């Protein structure tokens, strides 16, 4: 379901980060680590949100925790920081340059 540490590649992360919506979602997670699905700031449709979250999950950036009927999107910060040091900080430092 989630890629292991050995299957997270820089090219897959670049693919996930190639869309401004996914970067915007990732920024929310960088700032909060865990965000309830229904609290994500997103103005598009639910199917589009699900699509973007699926890509973030498939590339290893996030995982989903279920608690009853609620879903929480969680940044895999430790894994990303260990494998790609500084990547999340670069994204955070450049948040004003997202188009």
C-alpha cells in the first residue's frame, strides 16, 4: 500500500511535486504533520482531492490513518528527512513561488 523506504525514489517525489495542488497539500502537512481529510484547504472537487492525495501516498510522502469514520493524512516526515535531507525545508522555503 505504501512504498517502503527502498522504493521511494527522487524521481517519484519530483513527479508528486510537479503539480501545484500537491505542493499546496504537502505544505499543509509540513506545517501540521497530520491533517484531518475534511480540514484540508482545497477548493477543487473531492475526486480531484482524492487523486492528488493518492499520488502523495503512492510516492511515499504521506500515509492515511483511519480513526472510526475519520481519515487523517499524515506526512512521513522522518522517512523523507532521513532519505532526502532538506527536501521538505526547500519546499517550505519556496512556498511563495508555487504557480
